[in-house]
C-alpha cells in the first residue's frame, strides 16, 4: 500500500527554526518528526512512501537516504495551492487504496486496523483548539460533514491528520472537480472540500478515534510531544 506524506510547507509558526530546517525534520525525543512517522508506517508494513516536498525539500531527500526501511518517491509541489492539491500530485488513477498522513503530528493508533478497513476511514479526536483543524460531524460512526478550520466550530471533534482512502481515483476526481470549478477555501484547494465532493457522490467515510495525537505544529505542542515521547521511552 502507498502512503502519501505532504512535507512541502514552510512552517511559519515554528520560525525561526524552519528558516533553516524543514519542519518535518525538527527533532523531538532525539529524532526528526518524520522519522517517528515513518517508524509507525513501516511497523505496519507500509513501505511505499511518496513525499510531497517543497520548502527545503533537498533536506528531506538527504534524510531519506539514511532511512533504509522504505522505498521513497519525491514529488515537488512548485505552487503552494493547498493540501488537496499537494495530495493530488501523489495520487494515481487506480482504484487502489492510499493512506495519507500529515507531516506535523505523530499519531498513535492501530495502523493495521486502519488499513484493513473496507471503507474510507479518517482518524479523529477531540481537541482544545478546534479553530486549527478540520472539524467533523458524525452520524453514528459515519462522517456526514467536514469543515476546514472554522471560525466558529460546531464541535471540537477534529480531523487529526491521517486518512485511509479506499480509492485513489475517486479522491483524484474530487480534487479535479475543485480545480476545474476553482473551489477554494482560504484561497487553497482543501482536502476536506475534496472529501465533501466525494460524499455528495455517495462515497462513505467512517471515523476512527485515534489513541493520541502528538502535535508538532507549534512551539507549545512541540515541547509537550517531546516530553511525552521521552516519558514513553520512544
């Protein structure tokens, strides 16, 4: 199974560190964030990894030369047109599934359970600052709506950055619809909007509550994640 990890972003909230170091390569508990993510994927035998690179992408390429447990493909995102666009670059037009995981959080969950699902499944959890996240509404275990970084969140149940999508082709078609019709949120083609297109076409998304989200996106959470991982011995 292929995994796509977008790591093209600048990481402005972690400046000045990210002026000289790609955000995903900042260290927590003695190794880069990206290495923690890769360890969890390869532990579930997910070794076909596509990295969407941009800002300081050469650093990501060099790091991956030292990581022996996976096969890497690198795709440059020349224009920063949003997460949906970034993921689209890594998709093919097959009905094969794909796992998407963002490069700024270390997620604890049963990866084997996630990828054995017969339906698209998205990792969710409750957060104290829902304005920073995509927010979902559920009917039972099924996701019925998603909204990206709402000013007035309807709940604090958030998308936490891991997505198992049962068909790469259907997701690609969802993003293509956004691009063709120039549908943007905050001037970007959003992954959540592509999911919304898929839902309108009958695609079913299930929610999986993950065990822990160790956020590495802002200085405060970088410190708390570092402490948690050191306490766990990871």
